[in-house]
């Protein structure tokens, strides 16, 4: 089982994530490419919340297809086009991960692959053999 922890020598996390995840056991690792607010039918959704929720649904769908669940997520990387979205992002993340707190990085970028995209989410997961 991965060890999720916050070393006392580091600052306390600003929201629901951990500063470090240690994986020592043999197992399966899943890396999910950046997911965006586009439905499986190819429709790009409008609005930050709709795009973020769809990006999470897409990422979690890859987890399910690999026989994994949200508690197997060990790391998240989020690319966002506006710093004002962080509160909405945290609420959506906490709901989609059902309170699970992996390592997390949130980066503000000038733009994504399409000008209408507002966020992109990558996840990594691990499950012991």
C-alpha cells in the first residue's frame, strides 16, 4: 500500500492533498494523459465547472478500465488557465476523489491545446500486485 504523508519538516498542505507518496511494493502503475472537458462523443463543454468535472470523469474512467479506484490515485497534475479557478477546482477534486488526498500540483498556464479549454488534469495511480 502506498504511504501518503506530510513530513513535519514541510509546510502543511493548503488543501486536500499530501506532500509525498512513497511506493515500495511491487504492483501496477497507471499514468493517465491530460484529460480535458470533452465528452466521449467529442463535445467540448462550456464553463469551468463543466469542463473540470468532465476532465475528472474522463480520468476516472481510465482508472475504472484498469480495475483501479480513486484510492489508488497517488499523484495529480492540473494545468489551469486562470488563478481564480482554484477554489472551484478544489471543490470538484474533493468531490470526485471522495476525500482521497494524493500528491498534487496545480499550475497556472497561459493556454492549453485549444483556446476554449480551461483546465487539463493528469493522474497517476498505483495498485499493489
